[in-house]
C-alpha cells in the first residue's frame, strides 16, 4: 500500500471553536483513507511576518514551523474572509 500524503493544515483563526478549524477537521475525516492531516496548533507563538527580521538567528518557534512544513507533502490553509476578501494570517 502506498504511503498516505502528509498535509500540514493551518487554521487562520486562533479561536478554540473556530469554524475554520472545524473545516480542517472535517477534511481530515473525509480524507483519512489517503491523506494524513496534521493541524498546526501553535500559530499564536509565531512572530508576525517581517522579512527584515528574517536573519541568521531564527526563533525556535519559526524553526519548528519550518520543520513541519518541510515534512509535509502539501499545505492546507483555512482562513477567514472579510467581505469576500482574504487577509494575511
């Protein structure tokens, strides 16, 4: 049997009862036969994105996030929209 694809799912909302997280969980359930979905659960620990701060000294949280991304075959992002526009995480 072929190995399952590994997908890292990122929820754009940090709310515990987020509808975006519910969508990720539903996708994981529906795709469980062929896809192993891991929901990234530490979004709030990541510093805000700023390319000027991307130096040789990388915060541990960012290193861990990058490692999770490197292990994944794909990424699923579930984020909210505001008036049908998508905002940055």
